[in-house]
């Protein structure tokens, strides 16, 4: 085992973990003031639930030997049969398990943006448990397990997905679309203003996501090496190009570039370069980012034409951006690009999209028909923070600051 590789993957794991609180700020700033706590708590619920399930059985179902191309084995249940000196390549297996755990956390959290403002917190908790178990863990095995009993996408199809364009972004985007169709539109959608209540939160969240994404992509080299360096550079330039692309669309369309557009463009570029970070050149990555920025800027408006209420544009950014990055590998990969590779990329994307959409729709429908998934309309209008958490993000009438100054507390 290599200590440099181990140190880098440990640091990358911490960077990927930071992405989920960053996502909480990003999503929290985009909703109305009466929904910000609930929005952020949905991300923190993923932080609390997924690591426990990952240790109990998730890592085993995704990466344990003895499985098949569809699902991992049971040798690693409870992270059993792993010692501190058990190796995964040049790093301890515990380190690899911790790194991959962070991917599982944020994939679930990404879905929450699609159903902001109207989701019961208890329903979200049940959804998190079920979805990560029956959707994410198997798909992670398909895409990320390159072992002898590895996943069919990684070892049989040989589609390229360096860090999770299919397993994370297409997976989460398709799930978000399915839940939107199950839960329906927010009260007052298209009629009432639903502008972001805190754009500095949005920019802070985007910055934290970008920072953490270097661990997400460069860490997926599973070593401190030249491939990690390539992924690092590609992550930086693709994101920058996507911001430029998104702002260019705004300038042509409205004559102004917005802070929300810059933040959204950054995420679109990060999403698109995720599967290609180790397969494209820096010049190719600039092209991928620019295309993603432009296409995602147009895609977020589709919900108004097609009539689905994707609250925070999970479909327009993560599903579309994931598709852009996954498919462009077939054209821009430095090795093996061509129609054959494009066909492999397309098949991987379509299967993951269909699997996630169908199962998520069924899961969401079952939760809604049993314990209830959608908040009652009157309670939604009142404010989901007060109804679901008995709290408010902002105390507009408390005068707390004055009393602290008077008492010297």
C-alpha cells in the first residue's frame, strides 16, 4: 500500500463529504424563506442515514466479491472480513469504503431539490432508506466495481464513467423527475413568485460544491498520480467554461448575466465533466463544459413547457448535464472515441435512467399511498419549516440582538 495514495483518498473523502453541506446551502438559498430549513434538513438526513446503511450492507452490495454483474456479494456485510491492512489497490480497503460512502450520501441528497417545498420529512426519511438500498447500491456496483465479479457496465459493457455521470447524476436526475410526477406541482406554481430567498447562500453552496468536487473527480483516480492531476485540471476548466456558456445564454436571451445563472452554470459543468474527467483532454473538457452550460441553461426552461414542477432544476442540470458528459465521451475521449464507444455510453445512460425512473416512481407512489409523501396544501402554504420542524430560519420579530446587548450576555 502507498501512503501518498492513502493520504490523497482520505483527503478526497473529506472533500466529497463537504459537498453535501454545500448542497444544503445551494438548495437552501434557492427556495423561499419559509422552506429553507426543511430543504437543508433533507441533505442532513442523507448525511445521517446513508453511512449507517453503507456499513450494514451497502458497501457489500456494491463492492463485495462473490457477486454478479448485477449485484455485489455478501462477504462485506457490516464491513466484515476487512482488516486494517486489507488492500484495495494501493490503499486500505477501509479508505476506499469511506470514499465511496460519500458518493452514496450526496446522490440521495441531490434528488431532494426536485421536490422542494412540498415533501413530508418522514416520507423523505423512508424514501432515503428504500431508494439508496434498491436503486443506488446496485447501480454503484454496475458502474464502479471493476473487480473479477464487477458490475456489468464497468466490466462487460466497458462504458466510461470516471466518477459518476451515470451512477450519481443521471441516477439522481431520473429519480427527481419520477418524484416530481408522483408528488405533483407546488401550490401556486407558475402563478406565485418562487424566487430564491438568499442568493449569497446559493453562491456559497456552489463554491463549496466546486471545492469538494476536486475530491469527487480527482479522488476517483484512487491514487495520487497523473490521472488525478488530469481530472483535477479538467474539473477546473470544464466548470469555468460552463459558467461562460450559461451566462452567454442569459446575455443573449435577457441581456443580463445573473448570479443564479453563474452558480447553476458551475454545477452544470461539474456534472458534465464528472464521467469524463479522466477520459478527456483539457481542451475536450472545455468543450464539454461549454456545451453543458448552454444546453442546461435551455433545459431548465423545459419544465414550464412540459408542465412538471422540478423545483430546483435537478432534471435540467443533473439529468441533462449527466447525459451531456456521458455521451460526449464517445466523441471526445482521448482513447477509443468513435461510434462504438458512443453506443456503449448511450446504452449505459439509457439503462440507468430507465432503472432509476421506474423504481423511483414505484417507491414514491407506495410511500405516498401509505404514510403520505406530499404535504397537505394548507400546510404547504403555511410554511414547511414551521409545519415539519417547528422552527423558522429567520426571527424577524424576536429582537434577540437588542436583548443580548442590554444584558451583556
